[in-house]
């Protein structure tokens, strides 16, 4: 099963460790409105995601393989296409 970064949990982890959305904006260069979009389910651009992951690893002291993840929900069309392969 494929997994993706759970951006809501990652950002929530940082918030619980004292990093406001404004502080993350200053650290990463990702606008506050964009960070809020990630918490609501938007997927970051690769570089923005890497920056956030880097901050998360530094703040938590954990490695990349500990990043919060969630299973990828396949659409009906993608699930059907996978069965045909």
C-alpha cells in the first residue's frame, strides 16, 4: 500500500513544539496561507515539502523514516486501472 506524508500531523507536531505558522513561514519561506492549505489537505511542491520535512526532523530529532504518513486513497478510476495491469 502506498503512503504519503500526513502534512496535517507534521505541521501539528511542529505547532505542539512551539513553532507557529508565522515561525514556519520565516524558517521555510513558505507563505502562511500555503501552510494552512497543507493542513487542509493540499499537497506541497517538492521543495516546500522537503523544507518542512527538514525542519520537522531537526525539531523532533527524528529521522525521515519517522515522518507521519497516511495511506494513499486511490480514486475509483485509479483502482480500476491498477486491477487491469
